[in-house]
């Protein structure tokens, strides 16, 4: 029975059994939980009660409301053979909702097992959500146990179907059954005890009332009714107690109904249920599922959880587990099946099956074409490579290069030579800022010039030679051969519009074999920001030069040898990072290694980035002639960076040395370069031995007394980071296999380079940006402080002078005296002040005046007046200046006087608490002249007879009165709203007899209206605040 049908008859009905729409919503819960929106609905063709009809109707409404499509709606006779119908339905849907209110759940059992016979459930592509109505006859319960936790579905008649026990378990995995029965006994100990007592009483012989015979047959208990009876009695008793405790009338159904609704019920089954505001109880459904564990019955579904709806108005459901397993569905395929096959029920979402033979042929053909394309690409690439090798692409003719005169600017001697050419040492120093080299066209050199050229040799030595020909007087008639012969080790020129460097190969002729050309091809293909780019070669006997791009700032050795060039940690760390990056690239590139790493081959470009040079061409340099030295002392310098294993190499030329061994030698050379970079005392520090001796000892593997290989003194690096000293020490070990890899070195030195930009120039820009940001923040802070001080100064100035006068002074304008036709001047003093001063301490007088004038200053802020000055106990105020306010000046002064008289009534004199201030006020209206007087502590002063008359009005006044002149009285009458009283003629010094008046009171409403009305016309009136209360003095 549905709640709504009952409510139509009685608005105070409470139903404690679940409603049919709650049953429908529990089914919707499971469908939405797994995103199933297309289902088949199966139900009996006949209904046993109105409840059954209502279940189906509510389920149809709920499915429609939640946009769940019904693909199949089958109504079947549970006792008939509907195998064919099941097969048809299985072709149209994957998710089945079976509502079975038939006896013994025959429809659910038969339909489920027919799906199993069709092997639908075993595949895991189908799922059944069933609803079995509670059966008081227990026909669908396992008869042997009588336990309501087991839903029996086939132990006795499994042989009636073509199913094995394994099939049955697979079917059960994709089935969930919902039932509206009471919870199992295990749900609550109290409920279990009640069930035990009922079963015991059911077996005793009883004699019902008014019956002469006893009943001995066993009656099947209706556990749902027993549960409802217990709950109803307890629920009614609790409600009555709550109502009586507050004195409510339980006999008035409408009153008592309020205590029945919107409350919870602690059911005898242990379930907390809720009655909503309409008197309906929230739904509670038992959830049955199969567990394959041997601990449970193999032919039954187990009551594992309770699905509960808190209220009919609440669409949320809560799952309460009865067992450790809880509601954990073990889907056959590991996941919930889809409600629609991927290709649709009829394959409409997928195209027709392709011809496999055709697909195989096409696949093989495509594979063959791809293979042929790859082979063709490889062959074409090989062809282009071979063609490139035979084309001598790298050769550059001498006439394509315009030689330039250059000077190494890193030596002081070269700078002096520059000075002889340019006229001053300053000019040469200035050139150094832009480039490491000074470059000049030979044709522009004077014939008589003679300069010393610092040439850069492969071994790093700087040779200074006096030259003729291209560099001397004979240049004008020099031939092309003479120009090139003058280049000893290094030259500079222009090629295709860019500046290039020329590095001599000490051979008079070169055989461009295939191996040499392959090396050159590798160089040309190498490109990295930390290596010098290879441009080509000049091979015209006897001149053999390698052409590189020019690094404008020279080599690392030039930088280190120049004492005037400071190097901070940022420079050293960035250079270290660049050198390691360049070596990393070479070791991973086709070139494979460097082989001649030294500080002279670490060049610096225009952005202060270190770029490695003189690598590769091992085959070309293998039999290179040694350059003859003029001084034997210089011999061996170029080998100070060479690893001992390369010095000892005797198995042919160095070109035949394994690349892996040369890579380890590069690590040794890197250690020497780092030692030179951080120590800045050369590759071997302050070692006194000659280079030839050092190389000889290293080559021989001599050891010192400490049994260590002969290496530079690490004490030179005492001020360097510890990780640098550790890295250098590990990298120059005697055994190449003991040396760390570049990756290990890079990781070891990572703290040095963390946070660094790509180049030193980037770091410099970053530092400048940070410094600029700091300056901007500091400037902003200073500006804020300056602005605050400016505001303070302006506020102080406005306190000393009228605002308009202060603004004029700020702008630098002159403030001239100004005549005003109509103003009102106010004077006040304190009679008895002289006597008070004589009897009080000076500090007390100062405190008294400060307290009094502070009080007055707060009050005058409410009026359009200007405080002119104070002298002792005299207080002078004016209105209508410096900004005229029409004829409102008299009113503002009069209102101010009334407010001050009101204030002194409660004013306390600190050192004379029993005394009162007897304020005397005088005011006069007329014309005056005002202006700023003085340079030191300038004041805005008023001059004129109006001021004198106002002072006489005050001195001839009466305490606690406002004595005003006749001109002020006329002005007040014109304004209206002020009450004055004639005092009479008063003799005044220098004025004779003057008619005077007392200002008695004001009409606050009249003043308020006048001020609000006139503010638009007179801006100064915006300062005035209207008073609601009337001040009156008798």
C-alpha cells in the first residue's frame, strides 16, 4: 500500500512498512552505480496483489524519470517454458532487471538458469539485478536451515538445467538480489534472541483464547510482521513519553502527530530507521550476493549488506555491511559489463568483417613498401654521404679569405704596441673592452709601422717576433704567398662576410684520404653552443690551415694570465659548467673525444661562453711535425695538460689510440684545466721545474715520498670549494679506470652551477636585473616614506594656515593681503584667569589651557570657521575668511559660541576640580583685511576696526554670555533661526556707547535646512555639521 493513497483519507497516518517507490529506487541505485542506462525488464505476467502491481508501476516511473531505456519488457508465466524468449531477450539487452513476486521465486530462478544454459552469464557480459518479494512461506529460503540470510536458488533442481556446478558459480558472480524482508539474525544480538524465543514458543502446545483444544502444529512465523509489531509498540511508547514530558495533549491527534513524525526508530533488528515529516518510514532493502568461499553455502546467495534510504525525500542511499566481505561484487571479467556491446547488438556500430586475405596481402605489401622506402632512404643517404666525401666540400681557396692584421690584446706588451699604432695606451685599452683581438686590414697599415705581434701557438706559448713583409715596411709589395707565409701559428681573416680564425697544421702537404675526409665530415656535422664550429680547410702547399669561427675574447689562458681581469665565483663556476658541457657533447658525438684539451683550446666568445676548439682530425694530425722552438725552455709546455697514458703511448700514432682511453685522458686534462682555473697559477701552479722535466716525470710515472703520482700541489686550491679539490684529485689519478666519468663529475660539481644561467652574460644580466629590482623596491619604499612625510608636513601647514593659503604656498605663489567686506570675528576669554595663574603652578596653567583649547578645537571642526590664534586665555576665531561663505558667517560664529558655552558646563579643571570655567564671548560683524605675516613661523592675521570692536565686545561682556554687536544682530536676523536679547548701550573704550545684544539660542532645524540648502553654493559650508539639539542659556 502506498503512502499517498493513505494520506488522502487521514492526514495523521504513520506507515512503518517500506513503500513501493522505495523498492523501485533501490533498483535505480544499482543501475546508476555502474552507469547502466539500457536494460531489459522481466516480471510475472500475473500479479498476486495490488502491492505487486504498484511495484511494477513505480519501477516504470523511476526508470523513465532517470532516463533509463527499457530495451525489452517481458512479462512471463513463471511456470511455463520460456527458453526461446530468454534467447531472444539476450540478443537485445545485456543488463536484466527481474521483479519476481511469484511463489518460490520461480521466474527469477528459471530465467537466471536459462541465461546460464545459453552461456551468457559465464562470459561476464551479462548482469542480473533481481527483486524478490518477501515470502512468508519461506519457499525461496533454504529449508534445511530456515536462515533468512540464505536465498536458495538451485540445490535440489540443478539437474533440471544443463549446468555444472562451476557454471552455477559463474552465474552467481553476476547476480545481485534485493528483497524487502527483515534483516538476518546476525545483524543484531537482540533480534537473534527474539527469533530464538519465537521459534521455541512456536513448538509448544498452546491453547488460544476461547478455544477448547490445543494447537500442536508448527506455524511459520511472519518475521516481517513480528519486526513491525515490536517496532510499532516501542515507537508509540517513545512518542507518548516525549509528548507527556512536555505536557502535550496526546488525545488530540493533530497535536500528537507532531511527536510521531521527523524522528528516528531504533528497530528491534538493530537498524536505525527514520520517519520523515509526512509520517513515512525510509526504505530498507536486504542485498543478497554469492560468495565462492567454501565457508558459505555453494547453492545460495548470502545476505551481505543492507541498502537503506534515510527518508523518502532523500534520494541518497547508504550501504551497511553485515559481513567482512560486504557488498564487493566479484565480476567475472573483473569489471562491470557494459549495457551495450561495443559494436551494438546487431553490429551496427562496426563495419562488416573485412576479408582477412585481403588484409594480409595489404599488410605485407605495406610492410614491403616501408622496407623498400627505408632501404632507399638509407642508400640515398649513403650516396649523398659518399658524394659529399668525394666533393671536397670543405676546401677553401686562399683567395676567398681576406687576411686581417691582428694583435693579441691580452698582454701588456701588445697593448703598448697598439698604443704606438693608435696614438695612446688609453685607446688600446678601450679596444680591449670590445674584443680580445684588434683586427685591421693589412692594406691600411703604414709602410713604416713596426709592431710586435703576439701569436697564439698550439702549446699556449706567446711568441713575440719583429716581422717584415705583411707586418713591416715590405708589406706594400708583398705577394700572396708572402702574406700566408707570415702566418706562423694563428691568423684572422674574413670569409663570406664573417670573421674567421686560421689554425696552422704543421705539414707542407696533406693527403686527403677517405679517413681524413670522414673526420672532417664529422667535424662539420658537429654543432653545439660549447664547441667552436668548423668552417673548412685551406690546403695549398706549403700552407695548411684549419678554418674555425673566431672567438672574439681569446682563450681561457689569456684570461687567466691577465692579472687585470678579475674572476669571481660566478665566472669560474659558469666556465666550469661550459667546459664540462662541451666535453659531454664531444664524447657523445661522432667525434668521440677531444684529445688536446687545455686552457689555450678553451676559447671565449662574445657572450663570455667557453667553447672548446682544436678537437678531432686525429688522423690528419698523427704525423704532424713539431714546431721548432727558438728557446728550449719552452719545449714541453703544450704537454703539461696531457694524460700520462697518452705520453707513454707507443702502439703507433695517437690516431690509433682507442677512443675510450682518450676520453679518460680528457678527464685528466679537465682536472688540470680546473686546477688552472681555480688556482690561477698556471697548469702546474708554482712548481719550479721546467715543463720538459715535469712532462718527463709524469710520463715515467715517478712517485714522490708520499707514494702518490706526481701532480700539481693541491695547496694552491685551499681557498676553492672542497668539491672542486675532491673532483680534481679524483680526475688526475694515475690509472685511467679510477677516474670518474663526466656524468659523475657533473653531478659532483652541481652545487657550483645550480641556479646559473646559460652563459656568463646571462648571469650578468640576471644579476643586473636583480639589482635593478632591489633598487626599484628601495626607491618605492623611500617614495612611500617621503610621501608620508610630505603628508605630515602638509597637515602641519594646514593646521598653521588656512587650507587655501597653504595650497598657494605649496605651489610657490605669493599670498597677498586680501580685503573682505563681510566677516564675523569671535573673541573669548576666561575671567579670573589672572588670579588662577597667580595661585597655580605654571605646569598646571599649561595643562589647563591645553585641555580647554583641545576641547574647543574639536568643537570648531563642526563649523565653517577658522581659528586665528590663541594668546593666554584669549581664543580668536573668524568666519567668512579666507573663503567667503555669503552671509552665513554670523550664524556659524553664533552657533559656535552656543556650543562652547555648552561644553564648558561639563569641563573639569584638573588642578581645581571644584572650579568652573566662566567663558566670556564677544562677536562683531564687519569688514577686515587678512594676510600672511612674517617668514619665521608665519601667521595668518586679521586687521581692521571689526577686529577691535569684537575684542571690545568680549572684554565688556558678561561671563557665560555671548555679547554681540548691532551689526552681528542684524546679520543674525537676516539669517533667521537665532534668538537675541537686547542688552542696551554699553560704554566701550575708544568706541563710546555701543548698542549690544545677547545671543540666547538657535533653531537647530532652521540651521540644518539652511546649511544643506546653501552647501551647493558655498563649498566651505561642507565643513559645517548640523546640530539637532537647541542650546539655550538663561
